[in-house]
């Protein structure tokens, strides 16, 4: 069953709760978020806006609203978008060398906002304590967190690299 998704209302909701730009620090990695796409009408992914000759059909229903530059250009640069048919949030990482390029993030825009803000409290500017980050983030979208990309970021931020 396909539900009706009001993209303009969702865009306004995201724009009113997310910063236009933000830098997070996770150990020795920076994550530079840019949500300035929210200032315009959201458009579906197309081959031309990704510099691709062809894109899979499943990508065409995703409307881009943000990007996150990992390690100031030295790492991944996934796009973030919302499914026009389900309202779910996905990340599209064209350089990903394992699994799918299109990855589930949250079950809704509101859950994306809530999850993002939990991470932002711990990782913005000069990171505060990351203790309990995984549990706090899981509480924002409990039915979906364990299959989302947020889980690996939370665990990376929360647990030391020498953890056995």
C-alpha cells in the first residue's frame, strides 16, 4: 500500500528543525552536513544531477534534501533524500563499495529530525559525552534503528577503537 506523502509540508518541517549547515566531530573524522537543498523545491534524483548515465528505478522516487561530507572531502559524501511514495529517509552513497548505494536511514522525516538532533547534541562543534548515544538514538525510531545507517555511526562514536 502506497501512502500519500505531502512533500512540501515535509520539506518545511525539515527546514524549520535542521540547521542549514553543521559540522560534527566523531573521533578524528568530521561530518559536514548541508541542508541548503531544503531552501528550494525538492526534485527527484536524476542521472544528470548525479553525473551518471543511468540510475536504478528505485532511486527515481527519492527527493534529495541534504548531503554529508565525511572527512572534508576525503571520505564518503552521501546524499540524503525522502521517498516520495513512503516518506522514508534514505542515504545515497555513490562511492560505497559494499552493499547497496541506497541505504535506509529513518522511517519518517520527523524521526530523522529527532535522530539527527540526538546526534547533534553529542557531536556538534566540540563533542560532548557520547555515552548512551546508541540508546538515545534508538529511542527516536525504535522499530527501525537497528537496520539504519545511524546504528553504525552511534556505535563508532560511542565505543573506543580498542574495544574487544
